[in-house]
C-alpha cells in the first residue's frame, strides 16, 4: 500500500525526537513516517550547517571548520541511508534490525552534531 503524502510542508528540527518516533514505530507505515521525520530533521540541520560553514563574517570559527565538515558528512551519510530505506519498500521498513541500525546511525549523528554545537558555545567569542 502506498503512503499518502501530506500537502502540508513539515519541519522537523529535532533529530533525537525523530529517533524516538523511529524507535517506537511498530509497522511499516509508522516506520516510514518516522524515517521521513529523520530525513526532514537532517535536512533542516544540513541547511543550518551550510550557512554556518560559509566563509565570511558571522561564519564559523576557523578552528571548528574541520568538525563542522565532519558533522556535515555524517548527516549527509545518514540522509542517504534514510532515502535508501524510504525507497526500499514496506519489507525493509518492517525489518526491525534494519530500522534499529538506522536509528543508531541517526542517534550517532545527533550526538556528533550536539557535541559540535557545544564546542561552538564553548568558544570565548560565543559569550560576546
């Protein structure tokens, strides 16, 4: 059965919230919605990160550029996993092992992104 697409655009900005929804999914339909939420949350973070990684005033402190690029790469990898899962159909979405592995990947990327955000806030200039 095909998923019904909503006409209302959604913004999901919490990776960990999306992970919780994914972990609580019990059937292919709720897993699909949760994977889609993960993808939306990742796209939201990638969009924000892209602005931070651009050179110039108001950009990221140069010492954090390597970490920022590593977070960007991790998020992109997980986004590709999400797209692959969504294209794989209900059988893949019903596979608890595959969903759990994806959930761990998203949680790992979320932790890496949170550590990066903490590093940004820990800079002396962040207090200005």
